[in-house]
C-alpha cells in the first residue's frame, strides 16, 4: 500500500494546523486547500467557490476534512451573518460536486459542524447526546442545521461521511484558550455572567485523536459530538484558571460588562453566555478513550506547554 493521503479544506487555522502535524506524524501526505497560500509544498490553491485544478488533489485521497468557514467571532451584522452562512454552505456543496466528479473519490469525508446546534441547556438538565439532544433555535443553530443539511444532500455512495459537532477546542497556541489565559492573568477569571452556564470543551490533542479514530472506524458515519465527556459550569472553569494562574486581583464580570466588552471587541456574548452541555455518547460507545477527560488535567497540560 502507498502513503495515505489527507486533504484539509480551509486548513490554515488553529485546528487545521494541528491536524496537519498530527497526521504527518502518522505518515500521511497532507495537502491543505487554501485561498491564501500558493505554490508551497503541501498546499493547493482554491477559492472555495469554483471547481478548478485543486480537485485533482481529491482523486484517490483517503480522507477529506472540511474546515472552511468564516469565523463566528464577530458581531452578527447582516453582512457577517450572510458570510458566515454562505462560506460554510458554498464550500461544502463545492466539495460534494468535486467528490461526485472523482473516478476514485475520498474514502471518508469529515465535515466541520458545531456543538452549538443544541439548545441552551441550563441547570441540571441532562447533557445533549446525538440521539437525545434538543436542537436549539437562533442564528448559530440555523447555521449548524443548514451546514449539516448541505453536507448530507448529495448522494455519494463511495464516500463515508461524518459530521463533527465540535465544542470549544482548547490548545496552547491558538483558538480561544491563549486569550482566556491572558485575561485570567489580568484578573478576569471570575464567573462570567451568572457563571452557571455550562462549558463543553476538548483538548486539541483529543480533537486530533478523535478525528483519527473516526477515520479508522469504518462504521462511523453521520453526526458525532466531539467534546470531552465532562462539561463543567463556567464558574468552575474560571475557578480552575484562578487556582493555576493566581492573579493578585480578581475582577467581577457581570453580564452588562460582558455586553460592553463584546461590543468593543466586535464579538457576541453568546459565545460565552450560552449554556453548552454536550456529551460524546457515540464516540464513547464506539470505544474512543479520551486522554484528557477532566478539564483540570487539560488545563495543567496546556498551561505547562
């Protein structure tokens, strides 16, 4: 057998770069489809809008991972809402067209989705599983539902498909965690708002391992919750940060202050105030074992990096 090949669409970001390194270390050839990088080894240019020479990278590939989509860390203006939705649906449908045209299509296609598809889950309500979760309402949920629908709408009999309902992924070198740690050192490690909202989280090492596991599990298809099995309330998460970083002053973070901060930073408070309580039932039932099942262990590792 030859070298296994993975293609990552939109792989220039934090998660894509971690996947690239993880699978290169496993011996994969990894090609990034990028709108900004041209003429570099391991990269192919695409515009995420039209078929082109980049489609040759899919021919005979073992794995396609789609991570393309405009960031949701912004104000939900009309223009930004359109770009958030269109960037996900257009790229997903374009990849489906490219796969359908392949003589030897990718064996498995993993497409990003989000654990935000579930409803705000306060208090002692049970965590959302794939089978029993409550689908929510609102813009971010509409995006997730439309994204998964676009992923499933084209018939691709030779390609197994997995939707990754991913929670917030914590890593030492990108995504939200470095910002969280920096703010916590400045004293912003108190409960945010009520502090009772749940946080579903995942260590970036387990994200890469979960993707590897889903690729290697031939029965894995449709939606999987990709998150650690132990969500925790916001006030407990911030307590863990406070114990490890020990700022000399801890500042309160009432909701009204968060609203002002979100406006100044051009983002939305939903990203920290929505209660996300999600459980990876299908991953666990399939036999996946988390390296970082407890948030305290994940933070210890990340802050030592």
